[in-house]
């Protein structure tokens, strides 16, 4: 009776090894691939929220989408998640007339126009150093109401163009969110 239990145990271990070896590892692109996920409004009044959260999904073959605090060079000084805000310059008009929101018209940084409406966020490092692994997930960025430059305080309709960079400096695809009406 005891021998029969050992054979059953060995059979199930063997079966588990076979099933595990048949599971294929996902293959994602080396350049991050992103898609819009959600836009959540927090607070009692959805047309005048306390804060909002913009969420995107991502897929990356190496899983290197996070940046360490020490990665503060050039355009990555404030992060590797970028959201460019556009607003409807003539409310209640169809079709919308979209403008890039820029409070500092004519101001440049290193010859490049400075855009005050650029949402930047540093995606934290997920994997240990020198480790790669296919990864997919969700990045959610909170935008507080007190931040005057994020549009919904002044405009009825906005949208973002979003992209990210991974640690290898591969730029993802650029996506546009749906139009958000306040």
C-alpha cells in the first residue's frame, strides 16, 4: 500500500514536469508596446474631480521599463513616461479644434520649445539588476487637482498623447487617449 502511494506521487510529479515544459514563454516586442487602459476621476463630482489617474498597459520583451533614480540625464531627468496634453480651444464645437497646451509660448530649453503640459513620470524598476524577463502590466499615473497645468481645471475637453521609454532607451509606440470631457 505504501509503495502504491510513492508511484502515484512520482506519476503526478512527472505529469507536472511535462505540463510545465509545454507552457510556452510569452514573446513580446523588444520595443515597449503600449495601449490606453483607463482614465479614472476621483471625487464627488466627475465633471470637477479632486484628481485623476491615467492608466496604460504595456508589453516588453526584456521587462526593463523601469528607470532608477540615478537615470536623470537629458529628457529622462523627470521620468520615462510622457503624456502630452491637448485641449479643445473652442468649447462645444464639433469637430474639435485641438491645441497643444503651452503656457510658456516662446520659452525654450536648449532650443526645444518648452511644454508646460507635458506629464512626466518615472516608472520604478521592477526587475533586479542584470535580469530580463518578458513582462506585461499596467502603469497608472495620478494627476492631482492642485497641479494647475493639467488642463481639466481650465478646459472642457482634453486628451493625451502618451509614450514611454524602456531602460535600453527604446521609445514605445505613441498612443492617443480618448477625449475626456469635463
